C-alpha cells in the first residue's frame, strides 16, 4: 500500500494512481494490506499517523490585517487618500475625516465580503459524515469518520452519509444519491463488478464517494481514499485553485482611475509652472490655487457613488429573488455574454415526472409537473382521466408495486423514497387509482442486476395478482401476451421496441409494467416465477423543464446571450432537454461528453467551445475547462449550479449563480449571487437588472464628471490668465458636497430604458464611458464652466463684491448641474419628452433638496461666514436660471446631432 504524491490518504502506485474501481475487490483489499475482516486498532492508529485524519484541510489564510489593508490597494482609493491628504494640508479636518470614512467603509465592506473561496471550502467540509460503522479487531463499532484510514472496512445502510471513498466488495440493491457530486437526477445503482479504468465519476459503479447519501440498499466496502484524497477533496482543491476574475466594472474603474489620476497630476503640474513662470504669481497663493484645482478635479465621490449605486441595485435584485453576495456582481450580470447552466434542479425541476403512458390500446399524455399530485391523463373527457382497463391496469402496478409515498409539506409535497417510484405514485393518483382495499402479500425487491421489482397483492375480494415493474427489455423477455382493447392478445414485440426507441429518443426514461393474474405461489416470488407475464405498457419518465425556462432562454437569445448546458447526466437526456427548452434551436444538438473532453487538449476545446451548447457526463474539472475556454474568447461567463461539483466552476466564472433552495452550502458560498427561488427565469430578470444598473452607473459617472470638470476649468482659466479666482477651495467643496448628496444618487433609481433586453451585451474591455460620452462630458464641462466664468466676471463688472460674485457662481454651478441631470436621465434619446419628467421621483426630491441647501448656503448668516458666501437679490438668481435652461437645450442639441452620426 502506498500514498499519493501529496501524502494524502489515497490508493496509488509508483507509476500513477491505482484506480480501485477498475480492479477486483480482492485485488484492492490485497493492495491495501487489508481483508474483509478489517484492520486491528493498532494498525488503524499506525495508518492514522501516516495519513492524517479523514478531514479536508483548511486553506492557509493571510493575516487579517493584511487582508484588510489590501482593500486600500486601488487607484480610486488612492484618489480618495490623495484628496484626504490635501484636506489635511488645508487643515479642513471635517472634510478629511469624511473622505477617510468613505475609504475605511469601502475597505470594511470588501473585507467582510471577501473570502468566498474559503467559505466555499468550509461549506464542502460541512458535507462530510460525522460517524462511520467500521470493523476493527473483528467487531463492528461506531467511530468518528475523521478516524477512518485507507484499508478500513465500513458498512453503509439507507440514510447514511458515505464517510470516505470506498471500493465495494458486497452490495445488496445499493443505490446512492450522488446528485451533489455528479449532477445525476436519480440515485446511482452500485455493484461490486470492476469498471473500465477511464470511467468517469458517475460511471464508477463499484465505488461510493465521501459526502454522498445512501438512498436504498446495504453494502460493505474498503476505504480507498480519505481526506484530500477523496473525490470531494479534489473538488475542494479545484475551488482553491480555480481563481476568480475581476468583473468588467472593476477593470474599467481601475483603468479609468489610473488615467484620471495621471490627467489631474499633469494638469496641476502645468498650471503650477504657468502660474509661477508666466504670471509670476506669489508662491503661497499659487499653491493654494493648485490645491483648489486638485480638490475640484478629484471626483472623491466616485467610489462612494459606485458603491451606493450597486448597493441600491442589490436591494432591487433581492426583491426579484436574486440575492447578491458581492456588490460588483450586480453590474457584472449586465455584461454577461454566456450563461453556463447545470441541468438538474436549474433548468429542470429535479422531480421525476411521468410524461407519457403507452398501453396496447393508445398513447396518453400526462399533465402536471413534479411530485404535486395535480393534473390528469389526457385525452380526457370532461376534465377526467381515461378509465379504460388498459390505463387502470397500468396504474395498479404504478401504485402497488411501489415503496414510495408522498407527504404534504405546506404548499408542496415531499417524496419519501426513490424519485422514479415517486413519479409512478403521482401518476396513479392523477389517474384516480385508489390503493385502499389492496393488501401486499409478498415482495421481490428491486435488484440492479435484475432491473425489476415484483409484488403479490390481494384485493378486497381476496383475488391475488402478481405485479411487476422494471426495465422494458427484462419484462418483454418474460412476457408472452399483452393487454389489448378486448383483453389479452399476442405480444407484438416489434411494436414495443419501436415505442421504447421513440420514447428514449425524446430523452425519456422508460419503465415497463406487467402482471400475472391468480399466480400459483405458496411463498414470496422469485425470478423463476416471473415468466409468461401479461405486458401492460410503459411509462415515459423525465425530470421535466421548468415551465418558465423556455421563455427565459428565448429572452436571453434575443439579448445576444448564449445559453449552454453543462450536466453530469447522460448525453441523450441532456440533448432532449436542450431541444425542449430552446438551448438548441435548429437541427440535432451537438453534444460533447466528459470522455470527449478528456481526449481534447485545452487548445482543441477552445476552438470548438463556442459552437457546442450541450456538455454531458462532465466532471468538476471539465466544467472549469469549459469556462476557461469561453473566457479565452473574451466571453463574460455566468455559471449556475446547485451541487458541490459546481463550486469550482462557479468560483472561476465571472459571475457564479447558486440555487438557494436545493443548492449545497458549498455552492452558495462559492457564488456571487444566490437565487432564492431556484428559477432560471430569475437569471433573465437579474441580467436585465444588471444592465439597468450599469446604465445608471454610467449615467451617474457622465453626470458627476462635469461637476469636477467645470470647477477645475474655472480655476484653471483663472490661473492661466492671471485672473481673480472665481471659487475658493471651501466653495469647491460645497458644490461637490451638495451635488454628491443630492443629485448624484438620483440616477441610481432610473427605470430601465426601452429595449434594454433587445440589444447585445456590451463588449468586454474598453472604458466605462465611451468616447462619445467622454466628449459629451467635456462639452458639458466647457459649457457649465464657461457660463460660471461669465456669471462671475459679469458680476464683478456690475460692481458686485467678490463674495457676492462667488456666491452667484456657486449658484450657477449648482443649477447647471441640475439642468445637466435631466440631460443624463436619457442618454440614448431625447430628454425633451414626457419620459424625462416621470418614472423617477428621486430626481424631483433631489432637485428640491438642492434648492433648499443652496438657499441655506446663501441666506443663513453662519453659512456666510463658514463658506465665504453672501446673500443674493432676487435679480441675481435670474441670469443663472436662464443660463441653466440654455445649457439643457444646447446639450439636447448635441445629443440630437450625435444620434444622427454613426457611433464608432
């Protein structure tokens, strides 16, 4: 027995990993130096010292202080800190602490929200079993699962959580729910026979895996992998190694902040040189003017604006049942170009449903989804299901040859038992079958080797019947007759083969039913008793798509977003569901399986990944490869899922989306967004909301920049031409403050513009605002700054005092920004419409607040002393009002001109 290269408890050889599923149980026991009698306690302790505990390792974390300080490593935060330093130089301590508070709050939010990978690992660790039944020193005992070692013999029973990866050596009708690990929608049947060495996790029938749950049957096995050497341990390692990518917004803001910093520093240096060497200004006054320029130019409110806008988006998305765990993910959804979706529980209900019944008489459709026993069997008369003998006989088998039952739980129904049997129980209720009065006398339990189950039942009159359900081929082999319209008739084998092939081609799982009336049995039936049966028909069963998914996928396609299915289920089922929900819209679905992906290099996968929309029998490694291949093409990828097998890919994707109801804790912790209703249609709504939020963020930035641009222009012109400064630094702060706390946030509440889900996703990369919008910002800055200069020097020319002229200039800047706000409400078309006056009450409340604050600034005496302002006469308000209206009309003219020009 050897250990893996990393020292973990896993069965391996020097030339590579020894795949225990591909070897006989005796060979595996021998190589583990063990036997069916298990280990001794002394040997178990020795191996525990060698391999360590059966626990998933915790990742090393950076010290808390370093993780906190890392959130200050951002260009926009540098701008904030630079603004704070300037405030400290100017001894404006109130403003200094306000700006520092913004920077610190930003870091605290980031610190609290970081570490989703560590939390995902913790969620995976929580999936492990706490105890295990192990054979030591020849006796069975219960020990903590952490004490298991390779070579231990463990037994499992229904309801147990598998404590380690085990190679089975005895198995009795064992079925294990591996949905969280493989994505399979039904429990996997297990046995002791070896399987090929290249079998994927979902096809390793001779193995059971740590963290999965025993649905039925019993088994014993030898521990072949513990801790990090288990399949779930490998997934944990993938989560840690997957890495995460910056959202498009984070990249754009980083680039924007760096460029803005360089521009501000360059202009400040030029202004300082011209003022000193051209106009020979006094050095102290020039430094004060330069500081004033820097304060005016730095958009210190931008990080807060971004954070608050996204936070408002989080609240609005939560009302639509999309819970956001990380702020930038709100915006990132709006830029998604590809959605990679799991099938089971995401596109489908994860509740097996009988969709079709075929008897020897007719074919019937079954209405209704899931385990809620509502619906009927069509064709129906007066809303009631068919009551012919052919349907009644089939439903009798569905109800009585069945160990599942349904329990009402609030508005929903909970299944106790196998999903497939639950589907049969539900269809029997829909068909009106009453099981009361029927008594089970004997049973032949389902066995995966025989693929059938049989019961002997008696009705109220004591008449006995042998009922059988199972794989169609097994029941057809044992049948001699079939139930036709007028009773028993000769079996038409070719007909039934055609029916089965047609149902299978639709992605339906096919189960058959048969019976034998008045069986001559003295004891429980055996396989030898199941001959000469009367074949009753077949059930077509599927994990059905959610009804709303089809429309949601169609909307995604209209919005230019590709939807790809990545599932652990079989290729035929995946292709059928993909066609039904509209992922594949024309022709046959091209499906790549896990085996296909294993045979491909990453370069080969990258070449075809955009053309394939369905991936089946995939492992966690395959999902990460697919996501990375898409990202190589510049795709912004959203990955959805609910199983622990999805956690690594969710971590790697640009936006990870987890299911909130059926998702595992590991998946939720790995994701940025959790769907409270497990509904793919909510993703469509969230993408729409993400686009709206990005639009509003872009509008807010377009609106905010001229505030700084106009003020810095006013100071720059004054210094370059050696004129009196129109604004003091403290007045610059006032304008920044009142626009930041009133007007800036109003645009965050803007409703979505028309056709928001009919346009393609925005291209990855580039600036957060386009060249056209940047030109619009520059023109607005020049116009607002120009009229502010005109108001200031016009007031001086009319003989006003400097304080009065500056107060009128501040009023002009405030009203100019208010007018510009209405220009920014609708960037794609004219604001000279009723749309600019309605739909967002926050605009009007912010306008009222701005006017109120400006009146307070102008006419309250202590404000006059604090901000060097002076009362204005009513006539002094007239010119700024006229200029504000003129600004609005001129900028609308600019927008109209640009709408006629093609955008580059």
